């Protein structure tokens, strides 16, 4: 059974940075795309960024130039580097492996 576990969330001031990590179990990592999604209170879950098995990346317009998604085959982890954070980035951030395996989420709060 495949598992996905996020970490790295927390409270940060506007303009600050956080790095989220997503650990996966086992063999799927090298063959699936990895995605970061977020869900703010009262809103639907939305895609933030995605990285294919070939390294190709896509981002939602709201985070372009501020967030960077990456993956490390050696550690079987995906990362989301978030810079210049804004209050509107506050949400629970979820990692997805492939198109169906979700983690439990990690809270990111941007506030002064």
C-alpha cells in the first residue's frame, strides 16, 4: 500500500519562506507525477504545483515566481519551496502521488 506524508508546515510572517516535504513509500515515486494542492477555509481544494516523472513542472498563476516544486529520486521525496509568502497562501497543503494517493495535509499559516 502506498503512503504519502507531508511535513514542514507552520506559522510564518508575510514575506517569509517555508519548505514543505512529501515522503512517499516505495516504488511508485519514479513513475508517477507528484502534486501539491491546498485548501483554504471555505474554499475548494486547488492545485498549486505539479511535477512529472520527467521533471516537467506546472504552477497555478498565483504562485508563479514564488513557489518551486522539486523531487529527489534518491530520497523519494517531493518538495515545495515557498518564498515571499502572503496571507492568501494560508491553507492546508496536501501532497498527491499520481492521481489518487493523498497525504493527511500540513497547515501553513501566513500571519503577522
